[in-house]
C-alpha cells in the first residue's frame, strides 16, 4: 500500500490540533487518510554532539521518526545558513544576509545526514514530499543514494526574481538541487515565474511540450499550489470556551471603540515597524480617532539567536513606547504590544472582536493570518482585511484593501478607510474572501499537490 512520507524541519504533533499550526493539521489529515510517515528534526540538540538513534512514535497508521542534531548543526544549518542566508535572500533582504562558507557546508552536511537517515525507512511504493527551504538538497541526496520513488518539494516562502536570487553565492547548486525533484510547488504564480525565469534566462533551460522545463541536464515540473487553512475550524473556534472568553473580554472593552489587530511572529519580513508608524500617522492626520481606535499587535519573538531578530524586537518596543507616550490618555492606550503566543482558539476570538485585520508583510510566502482573520469573522458584522500586495495571499484575496506596506501614508489612509467602511461594503468584500478561504482549504491543497506528483510519476506506457 502506498504511504506518504513527509519530510519537514518541524514534525507534528499528531494530536492536539488546538496547539498545532494549520500546516501541521493539514499534513496530519493527509497522513491519516493515506497512511504515512513524518520525518524530521526532533527539536532537540544532542548534548554530546553525537547523532541520536531515531525517535519513533506511532499512532494508528501514522508514525513519526525524528532525529536530534548536534550543536554545530543547529548553529550552521538552522540558525546559520537557513535563517541567515536563505531566509533573508528569499525575502528580498540582501542587506541582512550572511553568506559564510562554513554555514553553507553545515547546511549541506545536515541535508545529507537527514537523507541518509531517511533512506533505510523508505519502501518502494512510498511517495515522498519534502517541505521548505531547510531541505533544498534532500531530494538530490536521496536520488544519489538510488531512491527512485516520486519525490516532490514545496517551498512555503517566496522564490525571488533571478536578479535577487543570484546574490546567493551557491544559487546554481540550489536550483540544480531543486531539479532533482519530480515536482516543485510554489505558493503563487509570481514565485513560480521567478523560478521559471531563472531556468530559462540564467541557465538556458528549455520549456518542453508537456509543460516541464529541461535545464542543467535535468527535467522538472513546477507549478503554483497556494496553501489554505482549516477554514471550518477557524469559523467555529469562537464557539469554544477559549474563543468565547477572549471575544467577550475584548468586545466589552470595545463597546464604543474599535480595534485593529496584527498577529505575527516577530520577523523583519512582517513590516511591523511600518505598521506602528502608520498607526501613528493615522492619529496625527485624523485626531478624531484618538480614544476611539487602538492597535493590538500580538507578536511572539522567534529565532532570537539571529541578531536581526533581537534588533527588530527592540526597535518595536521603542516605537510602541514612544507612540504610547505621545498619544496615550488616562483611559486609552493606542498600541497594545503583546510578545507572547496565544492558543489558536483564543486567536479566533480576538480576530472576531477586531474591526480591522492588519497584515502588512514586506514579503511573505502566503501569510495564513490573513486567511484566519477572514474565517473567524461574524458574517453579519465582518471586519475589514488590510493586506500587503507583497503577501502571497494578495494574489487570491483581491477583495481585501490591498496596500503597499512601505508607504506609511498609504497604510494610514487604508486604515482610515477600513475603520469607516459601511456594513454593506464590508459584507460584500468578506463574502467573496470567505468563499475562497473555505474552498481552498489546507486539505485540498495537499491533495492537489500529491495527486499531481503521482500523475507526473506514472510511467507513460500506462496511457496505452
Ligand atoms: P509565518 O509562517 O511566517 O510565521 P504565517 O502567517 O503564514 O507566517 O503563519 C503564522 C501562523 O502562526 C498562523 O497560523 C498564526 O495563527 C500563528 N501565529 C502567529 N502569531 C501567533 C501568536 N502570537 N500566537 C499563536 N499563534 C500565532
């Protein structure tokens, strides 16, 4: 029987879907449907620097297999090359990159290590699906070890235009490694076109009749598969105790006031300082909103071992302190900046209580918060989504107020428009957006990808 084998940096959890992110839930769904194995990093760093035996966990027809990494691997592969070279480059932040050769070698070494630990676990009928920028080289290493199974790769973050990608010293190796997969999936047609342009213009590739592209002596099928969320869950979370408690708490506070909400990991790609400044500009330009509108930004720290992340957190603390000092009144604080995470059910209540969802990344693969905000709204009184044109989500979610996140003035005006939007227009926009969120679910997304992968790998003679 065909199994699905998923490889990703973070694994699980298989249970407790209230805690798991939307992606984890979707992947567990496919694994349960078809039976399978989830392989990746345990989240642990082995203290003695040796490689641990596999940690195995089984739950019905689904199992997980994880390994620890050594401290040097963590530093070079994860905190190093993944998050100091690949993440900033793919998010168009060449000013923040660190292209140390040692980090690049560590990245390769860990990719090879993961591949060699995976090989003995694979069965001939398995379908392998590798996730994200941590594992560009995994497929190539599996192929070199003789694995002939279908292997797909999905990139959750942006793929930039070739003019930016080529700043990466080993861009050719990375792209060549992507060609070892049978199918490469991107979040949007823009990211797909960055990849295709690279192949056609940078390395003289050729588009074949069947739509695949041949380049560097390999052949690949690439397409856009925009990811979705579990919309059903987010539309009903407000009925749970946690959802209701948070909604009621906020709404009683908000009887005569309106709240703008932002929910992000602290990351320089999320456009957070620009967001705070835009809110300040709104209060400067339209003082009538003082005391009436507040901004709630929920942003737990992430990757704090990378300097750019601690710097942006300090910047945000400074900005919110300054703006609050300038505009606060005895009974009103303009910016509520909370740096911890909330359970998903609580988030849904907070989204639902907020008149505006502010999602303004400078670059983002998709951005799931935009979709969660829409799914959590009250159909009779929905809020307004203000969405960056540089979020992958903007390709689908045209009915949001689409903004340029670099323009503080444009952002401030969009906030003003969102706050004042009449009920009828809010309903119209929300209805269109919600239909998309509810149709393109995370489960549909994974099915589309896997079906395509199987179809590509089916031998041609089967067609007769
Ligand atoms: P990224 O993957 O870059 O962090 P996304 O918007 O695509 O950005 O996904 C973020 C996910 O993390 C969403 O599902 C969101 O609900 C969740 N999340 C973000 N911030 C918090 C928080 N403070 N508490 C709980 N969940 C959060």
